[in-house]
C-alpha cells in the first residue's frame, strides 16, 4: 500500500526514478511522460508510485495527479524537479499543493537566458553582455560592437546544444541558420518551449575566454550553503561548449573569498526570484572576478550526482527530496578528501550502439565507477542533430598526482573499445 504522504517528482528520467526508489523508498510519486516510460530499461514503479501523462499539457497533468491522489489516498508534502523542461510544471503543481518550490515567474527568469542576464545587470551582477536576435543582422551588428568574439545560442536549452562560438560575420550567419533549423526540428521538445514573454528564440552574447566552473548550493532565505564545486574540463574535439569532464575542487580560484562567493550566489539567485531551493550555477572567473552564466533551481545533472556520491559521500538526489519535504538537512563540507573527476564518454560517430568494452581500464585502481547509459540497439546521432544520444556514459576516477588532467582523461577514454555499427 502507498504511504500516507509523498512528494511529487516531476518529469525526471527513468535512471533517476530507479535511483530514488532504491535510496528513498516509499517517499516519491513520479510524474512521467508515457514515451519516457515505454522506452525505459529500468523497472517500472508500482501503479500507486507513478502517474503517466503528457507533460506538455499542464492542465491535463494537474487533473491526472488530482485523480491519482484521490484514488490512492495520498497527500502531497513536497515537489521536486531535476530537469529544466519540467520546472515550470513543477512550479504549478507546487502552487496547487502549497509546496515549497520556486514560483512560475522565478522559473521563467531562470530558463530565459535573456531575462536572467538583464536582471543580473540591473542588480550589478557581472555576466556576459547579451542581445536578442530576431534577424541574423542583429547578431552581426552585436559582433561588430564587441570588438571580439560572440556566442549564438537558443533562448532556452541546456548545455552545449545549438551553441556556437562565432568570430566572423560569416560564422554568425552560418550559426544562425543552424540554430533556426535545429529549433524547428525541436519545436515539440519541452526544453525549447514554455518560456513566456516576447523574447526571441535566439540570443547573442559576449564570448569570455576564461575557465568555467559549476557548483551546487542551497539557497535559503538569502543564505547560501555551498554543496559542491567543480571545474569544467573542456572538450578539445566536441562541439563548442562540450564538457569533457568535471573535477571536484576544494578551493575557489585565487582571489575569490568563500564568503564573498556565497553572497554573490545569493544575490544572483535572489535577483531571479529564488528564495529556497537547491540550485545549480555555471560561472566563469576572469581576472579575479566572478561572471555568472546560469542559475537553475535544481541540482546539476549528467555525471555530477555519481561524482558527488563517490567524492563527498552525499546523495544529492536524496538531499533534494529532503529540502522539498522540509526534513533536517545534512550537508557536509564541499571539499573532497582527495581530487575526483567525472569523465564523460562521448561517441565519435553515429550509428547503432552495440557495447563499450571496458576491460582495458577496469584494472585501474583509480577508477571508482563506470556508468554506461546506452543500451545495445540504441540509435546514436551526432550533433547538431542530437546532443543527448552521443553521450554514452561516464567514468568516476581519482586522478594521478602531477599528471595533466586532460591527458589522463584522454588516456582513459582511449582504453575503451566503443562499438557502434554504421547504419
């Protein structure tokens, strides 16, 4: 029988659902798109644990959830979300059930890359200069005023998907066309819809040549507690903005004080309307100055939860549930006892995935986990057509002292035998 109370987890992936069911049993009610469930390899939750409905129709979701709760006698004591495209729906459900979650307007501010940076600029928070792009001439004009390079990207979206570094007018025109075509192909993708307002679908921003970092933090009544801090290892051969891996670090870049950094994150999150949430932030450090790129009211995804689990002995998915349900929190120091790296495995060609033979690296005592997320028969498509399927998995390892991280990552990846059959 179901528990008397559960929190709603909105629109997450089957691997996260399986993780939460194993580590936090009997706590969650999952709201899942039927297509996601039908394609899942993980075991399905019991009937009382999951509501399957089209997540693009928020009104139908709200009705389906209400019917499910009444049928099973479940009360809601929280709402959690791990995916950008589901945050707006989570905000609506939180309002319905008087649960703690960022408001719909705060979610919109986070997802709209133009609005977020305008709000930061208005509050004196450093971020890249930015402009809307309705026509390609808007991008080329912005490039000419910068006196340097620019970046073209969708208004919403995630990671490096449809993001292009442009140095010339010709590159701007080519990137603009690719983004337009890509958005047309993704018109039914919830990641690229649901951002309100009159903002155009494409933006251009200043290119900043500086190291990029990522962190998770708890925002609670203008106070920030840092959960983890990672430096991104950029890919040398993937699409622009592709992250090869993350290395958890125990200190901030030189010149950045921890207290000042946490106050800056609080100002950045507060400017977007976030009052209480676990958040993820991407930022750069240039000449001792923090440059904010993005804040989202969810923890970092991809290989980061596994990396945090290994390095900090912290389950950040469970912690997110604890915050949503207002349980006592146990957040240890963000500093790992030793360096840890989360290395992403990317396909180098499209086709039909068969397997990854990891035997050559399994004997390496520095390797703590190998997580393959693709299954035999999966179709791999390369960017810019698809930025999701070419990610095959990740490896969690402790690096060798004194060795160049990029070289060590490349050496580990070269030891994998990835079998992808040409279509």
